[in-house]
C-alpha cells in the first residue's frame, strides 16, 4: 500500500491535462467578453444599414 501511495504522489501524468484545462478556461474568459462586444457592435452596424436602406426605399 505504501508503494502505491508513493507512486501516486510521484505520478505527473494528470498535471499536464490540468494545466491545459486551466489555460482553456482562461482563454474562454478572455474570448467571451470580446465576442459579446463584437456582436453588439455588429448588431448596431446592421441596424444602421437597415434603417438607411429603409429611408432610401421610402425616398425612391
């Protein structure tokens, strides 16, 4: 049992996976607000274009 516990403490195979998981979480935390902001800006731009087209259609 003592040998098994010692091997468990020395095993580092799961550490890399944990590090990759943490990195992925940090990247997601950075990407989500950026995409939200970009979506809001695109929505605003499309609203402006749509209203400009509507005004142009009523003037012709």
